[in-house]
C-alpha cells in the first residue's frame, strides 16, 4: 500500500483534529461503520460524528461503503483506498497557509503524544484492558530504520486483517503508538 502525500494545508488541519483522527483510527481498526457506531465508540453525539465524517469525506480520507448499507438512506463509512497519509511538514510549510497548518498539526500531535504517555504510565491496572510500554535503543543505518519501520507496519497490517471483521463483544480498540527516530538530544532540566 502506498502512502498519499499530503500537500494541502486544509487536509493537514482536518487530520490534526483529535476527533477526526480518532474516527480514522476506529474505521481503520474496525472496518466500515455508521455515524451512530462512531458516536457510541467515541462517546459523542451522533450529529457531531456525522459532521466529522462529512469533513473527512470532503478531503477524500473516507468514503461511503454502499455495499455495507442496508438501504439507500443508510450511510456506512470506510477508510478510502490509499488513505495512508505521508505528512512531510517541511514541504507543506511552503504552501500558502502551510506554516499555520503545520503549527496546528504539531501542537495537536504533541498534545496527543503527551496524553498517550501520561495515560499509559498513570493508568490503574484493570482486568478488562492490557497495557504495555516499551523503549528500545537500536543501532541502525537510515536504510535499516526504514526497513524496520516497513516490517513493523506489515505486522500491524496483519493484525488489522486478522481482527477487523471480528465484532466480539469483548473486543475494543487499542492504540499502538510508536516513534522511530534518531535518539533525541538529552538536555538537563
């Protein structure tokens, strides 16, 4: 599957929105869903879910899945083919409005990253949820890092396919958040 390059700052702003990003995650993990299903999963009103679904469709990130609908009035949504996005913030900043959109995207991603780490490290143990955190330092060339990233994405794709169609009542959406980058500089507080 090839990634779609994001060049439009408005698309970048659309995916920076936390609710829209979560909707993309739910559709990716669970397959086609109705606005009511999304609303229930996210704990938001159905009209708000519908609004965000329409916004994602406007930018070609999701599309209607007519084959999954019960009738012509039933709107079922799925992730668009080729909706895997490659966001190059350095390149998008050159477009009109790009610097502001990149700033919004960065702040949203930073806030989300902090929230994920805080939740993972402070969450109480619960019998219905599994949590795991890991940090690994590897000596790699740039090409090896790219190869590792592709291999990890392939493994995640296998799990997508394995679990997407299973609607078991105890199945919930898990988030795998990973960053592969050169080890950042450590500055003393």
